[in-house]
C-alpha cells in the first residue's frame, strides 16, 4: 500500500499508535544500532514516488546514478547502443547471427542463420527492458506472458560494440532461455511483484533501484512524517527508517556488498533474496562465496568491489573505512569531481606532496589523481569488453611476469568466518549449477559433505540429493530419497530432482508422484509441468499429459519442449497435420532442438515423405553425432 497525503490523518494516527507500541518494545534492547522499526513485519515498501515528496533534491540526483538507471523499459532514450551497419554479431560455434533494430518505438532482436546467401532460419523477439546504466553495458530482457528471459545480445558501451552477453560465449549460448530469477532481479532492480508459482514469472517489475533498497521499507517513516512527527537527527537517530550513515562500518559494508559482492549465493533455509534489509548482516539471509585463483590479486569478478576493498591495507588498518567513505550513493560518480576522491585520500594520508613517493612530473601527467595509480583500471574475469577501477587500493609496482593461466584454488565464504562443511558443499554445488559445470566442483562438494559432522538433518539430505542429481548418480539419489520420512517437508526443487532420478531409471510411476508434488508447490514452473507431462505420458495417461503440455503453452506459448511433446501426442493420434504444425512451431523457436527434429522425421516417415525425413535425421547427426536413435532410424531407412 502506497502512502499518499490524501490518506486520512485518522488512519495515520492508528498506524502511528501501533508503531509506538512496537518501538517501546524494541528500544528496550541493549544495542540500538541493530534495531530499526522498519525491520518490523508490519513495515512495507511505499515506492520512490512517496520518498521524493520530501526528498526531491536527492531523488533528482539519484535518478542519474548507476543504481537509479539500472533497469528501465526498452526505449531509444534508455538505450546507449549504436545501431549501425556493424550492429550484427555472429556466434560461430552455434551458427547464429544477431541483429538489433528499432521499428517505430519498439526494440527488436533478430536471430537468423544463413546457408550461402539464403536465410534458412529467423526468429524475432521484442525487447521489453534494458538492464544497466550504460556506463559499462546494456543487456536486454524479453517477456513472454510474464516470464522474463535474457536476450542473447549485449551492447558494451565502453568500446562501443555489440557482442554475446557474459556467459554466452565459447559455445555456452543459451539463446532465449536464460531465465531472469529473483536473484538476478534483486540487484538490478527494485523489488517486483513476483509470482511465487514459478522461478522467473513476474506480475510487474519496477524501473530501477529505489530509495528503499538502501534505507529499508518506508511505510512507518512516511506515516510519521505526514502526521508531523519529526525527530531531531542532530541529537538522535530516527529509527523509523535506516540511515546507512548511522550504521557501523561493518554494517555499512554489509549493506553495500549485498549487491557489490556478486559471487556464488546460497540462501538460508526459508529465506528469499528479498528478505535482506539494511542494518542486517548478510549471513542472516544468505552466504556469498568468491572463487579464488592463483594470481588472485590481479584476478577478480566485476561486482566484487567490497571483496577488493576489504583486501586493502587502507581498509584493514583504518577501522573506519567503508564504501561511504568515498562514495555518495545519491550522486553519480560521473558528475563527482576528481578532487572529492583525492580529498578522501588526503583525509588519512595528508598532503600528497609529502606522502606520495611518485615523481611529481608523472603525477601531474594525471592531474595528481590518486585514483589513477592506486585504484588502477582493470579488466575483469567475468565480463568481456569492460574495465573498472580495481577497488583493492594498492601501491603500483612494475609487473615483470604475468601468469597467463589462472588456476582455480577454491571457494572462500565471504559472509561467515568459519562456515560449516555443509555450507561449503552448498557453495560448490551452487557454483557448478549456476556458473560452470566442472567436475572438480562436484568432487569438492562431496569432500565437504563427507566432512560434515551432523548428517541426520533434512538440509544435509536435501543437499546430498542435489549433489547426486548434478552428478547424475540417479541410483544413489533414489536410495537416499527412500530414506526420507513422510514427515519430511521437501521443497519443490528437491521433489523435482528426485522425480528426475526415478524417471531416468524407468520408474515413471514414482517419478510422477514427485513431479506432482513439485507442481503443487510451484504450479506455473514450466520445467516441472513438462516433466510431469512426460511421466504421465510414459504411464499411459495420454489425456493428463496432453493437459499438462497445453497448460504450459497457455502459460508461455514459446516453450519449445511442450510444443514438441504435444506434437508427439498428436502423432500417437495420427493427427499428422496438427502434429506437424506443433513441431514446426517448436523448431521455429529452436531449429537445433533434437527431440523436435526426431518427432518431425517420424511424422514425415508416417506420411510417406522419407526423403525429407532422411535430411532431418542427417541434420540431427550433425548436431549430435552419437545420437543412437538417429543412427538406427537412418539404417532402417
């Protein structure tokens, strides 16, 4: 509920009375730093339009910061990209071209494939949102009936080129299927109206980060101010809302590193990414891991500012330094004078003429800019074509030898000093599942699972299920699943993983039971419904399976697996015309979708078009040379 001046004073008085009652309880606590009344469950977000009624000057500058411009509708004004004849990107591994273009006021991305000079495939999607302020990148989001996905094209503004997005390179191009989940949304945008029935479905989304991300829910604060309750903040803190300047250095850093420590995140049981509030410790909600490599001082992830800062001698020895020492979150660094940052350095180091050992003439070449030498511009591990200031404050040295190959040496938990073995295992599993499928990560997870002393907890068993699922050790997963009791409350993903294990081991009846549970918990999660449909079909429940696939298409009509599976059902019913239409719809979304290609070949064979079917099967063997079904079909033909 938004607070507006038009609400009755009577309503606000009722709210305020209840707040004072809560405040009276909370201020009895010994350490007031940790207690803010807007941490109460009764506090809610009111939106930036309410905040700017009283804080208009701050709002007007904040809107031009990287945070204020972090997410918006795809408009010409928002886009920082170039749209010229060079705005075409070719993925040579997946053999797709990408071209962005405007038509009237809408932004589109065209995906196409060539054979000679002929276009043999094309797909066009409307871009709904642009992510990024444009200081480094603009990435693009498309929307299908509320399901949000990242498009396979990013503009890198620093060097002015289009290319595949981070993580889409080197054969990892997931094209149109990378989901935008709450974890993605949490740091790139304000809290959306999220649909809890699926991982990437939203009823509505905001357009950029807002005041309450750093100050917490504003309903209590707004209610008090609109009824004339004013706190003299020169004498005491106004505890109706968090002022980060009132937090300790440690809690200031915790707040900033919620988004500026983007490593591998593991949520605590029962928590969501939206549960963190300013003034909390991050590990009350989640834990964050950072990968460490040989040569780690020169190797870092882009959004690791807090990690880099905490490695600095300045931070370690000062005891008073935080992100707010140098940064004003309400003002863009693009309009912040260089002298401001130099003065921040001098506040500890004094006059640079006396403390800086660099030759004066070299310093003056860079306008005596402390940041130029001590926070050097550097590339990052995870984002191509981008450079940022390394926030590990350092004394520059001549590099005589650069290690060309960085070797991964492990994960470090950044939010808990002595993490349990179980938590470490969760970190390695999260890295494997979300970032890179390297087998040594699973080996590390297994090592820590074996090291965990308390092995009878539900969380331990669910984590082991995840390990076996990612390891594709379905036999061990089933053995473990059979040890769960009827009283164990399994989450949707655990039910889904167990269902997959049973399905892979041809125990489709039990698989259906677990998929049914998963769908009940997340009734609009597409992959859950799809696997439920597959198990239903395997169990001879053709009508139920048909309903499952049709439900998916009604929810998200561009979900290729459901179209292909539904085509198979109509093949069984000898409705060749409609099954061909469905399978062609699937291939119009993904021309390399092997299951759809095999279904199309089967339809063509059944309608006595074997020469066309042969070409389709040969196409499958180009995509998957070891596909046994395709080899067998080709031999039979």
